[in-house]
C-alpha cells in the first residue's frame, strides 16, 4: 500500500525549534516530489514548498521562504519540515503529500498538528 | 502570490448538480492545464478528486467533473449525495514553479 505516515502531534513554546517527519512506503520514494501544506485552525490549505528526494531539489512558496526548511533523507524514505524558532502563528496542521506527474497531490499523510503556546 | 478565488459556500439538494468556480490569472489557472481539485471532510486529510483540469483518479465517481475556461476552472458535482458535503479546494501550478491553492468552498447538502 502506498502511504505517507507523519510524526505525531507536537506542543512547543515560542522560540523553540522543531522538525517533523513524513515517511513514505509502498513506492519508490526517490522518484516522486513530496510537498508540504499548512492548514491553520479553521482555515484553508496553503502550499509551503516541495522537495525531490532523489536529488534534494527544493522549492519554496514565497510566503514560506526563509521561514521553514524542507529536507529529505532518501536512505530512510523520509521528508522533513523544520523550524528554527517557532512562533504562535505557526500553530497549524501540517500535511505532507506526494506529487503525481501533473502537479497534483495524490497521496497525503495523516497530518501533524503543531501547537505553539507559551 | 495570491490565493485562487473560490466562493465561500455553495449548497444543493440531494440529486441536484452544483458547480464551484476557481478564478486565477494567466500566470496560474489560465496559463497551464494543471488545475486540481481536492475534497476535505472535517478532521481528515484532503483527497484528490480531479487533476489536469478534468481527469479523475481511479476510484473517484464520475459524478465529479472538471473544466476550465480562460482564468477560471470549475468543479461540477452531479447527482449530489449526502457524503459529498465537505470542503473543496482548487489548486494550480504557477509560472513561479510553485503551487497555489484556492481559499476553499464549503459544500452543504441540504
């Protein structure tokens, strides 16, 4: 079964760092781009960026460039999204998703809820 | 880049048809045939319903169809069913080699 499994919910304080993960299985992880999508509470989907695990080519939405870092470790079929200094406004559900050929996301992780509160 | 424009809400009765619009610019929707539609039920991850404007992934009912004219894409759901009640999001590839989502539309089945 093709699936993406994300790491569990996190509760952090402002200023702390965080790295969440997305592990792919059931397909060739290095052959598909993995994207990250933010959904703030009660709000819509926002595209953050995307990485090609085969060579770590990465692209960011202008809104998230410099705010987060996307990386991947192809040896363990895992993509990451990280923050160096969290803010309360980073509180959201974060989804990873596999990009199929035509710039659509066909497989989604279950989501990781990140709560940032003092 | 600005989010694509969708109506906040639409509604319809079981058996009826509804259409959700998604308006962008020539740098996204109008410039590429890479418009997708996603369905999201409360508390669940989004699900791909339409890709490349009008193609359905395996397993998606043919009641769901997509189209595009100029800078506006549309999702039509015919023969509405109770389980279609959900949020729907469009997305498009952009000239910046990124992806932009629409603001989302809440579909209510009356």
